[in-house]
C-alpha cells in the first residue's frame, strides 16, 4: 500500500497546509478580499480553531474561522471530495457561527454578517462556474432582500467562465487545482506567489512538521480502527462512529452489532449527513492514502447511495493495494 503523504508532499488543497497558510492573517485577508470583492481592513484568525481534533468529524476538522474590524465573521473550508447536500452543510456552518455569538451574550438583533466559503476542487453544482454566491432574496420579487446577514460562496477549480470573475481569482483557483509539481510553477500572480512562499515556509518549519505528524498519527489511529471494522463488519460508521441514520434505516446488522454505542456517542454529523455519506467519506479517506483520488472515482463513489453497495466499496478500499486496483474493481463491477 502506498505510503501516506509527508509534509513535503502537501499542496494548498490539503487541509493541513491550507489551515497552516491561512493562519497568516494578511494572506487570509487578501484571500477574503479576492473571493468577496470588497476591501477588508484587518482580519483576526482564530488560530486555536484552525486544527481541531474531534471524533465528530472523523478525526481532524480543518477550516478557517476569522472576523474583521466590523465583526463580520468568516468560515473558509477547503473541499477536495464532493459532499452531498452542500446547502445543508453551509446552513450548519452558519448556525455554528450564530450559536457561538449568542452563547457569548450577543442579542440576535446584533448578530453580525457572516460568510461561509467553500473552496472546491470540483464543480459543486455542475454549471461550470468559478464562483457561486448565494444570498436570501424574495422568490416573488427578486429586488426584495431578506437582509439576514448570511452569505454563502462556493468556489470551483473547474469553472469555465473566466470573463465573469476576476483574473486573479481564476489564477488562484488554477493554483489550487495544480498537483505537487505544477503548484511550484509561476502563475504570474502576486497573491499566488505569496501563498507559494508561505507553503515553502510551512514545509521548512520543524514546529509545523511536528504538528502535522501528530495529526497524522491521530488520523492513522482512526483509519486503522475503520479498517478493522470494515473487514469485520463493513459497518464502521454504523457501529463505532454511531451514525444514527442506521437506526432510522433499520439496518439489522447495525442494530445488532453496535448502534447502542452510536446512541451513546450521538454524533451530530452522522445524524445530519446520514449513513451513506459516512460510508462515502470513509471510502474516499481510505483511498486518499493510496494517492490523489481521480475525479471519475470520486464521482462513481459519491453518486452511489445504496448502503449495501457502499459496504462492498468500503471493504474493497480497505483491501486495495493501489488506486489502480480500486479503479479496476469499479470498472469490472460496472461491466457486469
């Protein structure tokens, strides 16, 4: 089986590297300005929340939480694998921002604007746009805005509408899409150049290397646990991680072999995203340790929603010696 990535193998699309680079508040500010198209004087990044170990996210949750001088809040997440129901995911992130502010004693009328931004290495809506921006407006009259202060932006590295977005944003997204070798090339853009320098600095940092190794060890432990359960039961998410959808769907094997643990753990992501997404995420996570997952394999796995078929995929991903093995398995299965 291929070795896991080292710090030197990472690019900006890897969550750890993205989080490490965006801890530089000036780079984070420039990225937000580039994405949103308005000036921001200063950004404060919640550095302690960039790398959070939490079993609810199957290990390490890596995203960027920031606020500016107007107290506008931003949540930025890098996504390499396609997620189901992106709208529900953005709603969840907005609610997390609001709840944290309300718990701090802020009145709901004083809630600041919030932006949830997803940088996707795929096209989330299949419309070939580099940027998709969503605000709340009236269906009957598009000129009437709800003005609830929540905004959601999806960026895609697979856009084709270069005339509709800033050239600098297109260059950044092409940099995100690039592989390890291509990412060191000259993209003829000053912001991309600063990000490239920051990436090199992270790779040269002993402290960052130690942090990455620690997080990788945590991920490795969870992966080994998932592999063992996958071989034994094919229900890693249903049994140990407690996806409550197992209860709703009435999976007898899940009920018999450990949904009681799921009830105790009460994993909210399992409740929201369901057993199928949990299995898909586990399959893609296992495959990522064999190298970069090709887009056709991502789509083939993500489009499958039959838990029994996904169980077979999970076992095959655990046993595969290479990405080619798994690709051949999918091809053979499709031809039957």
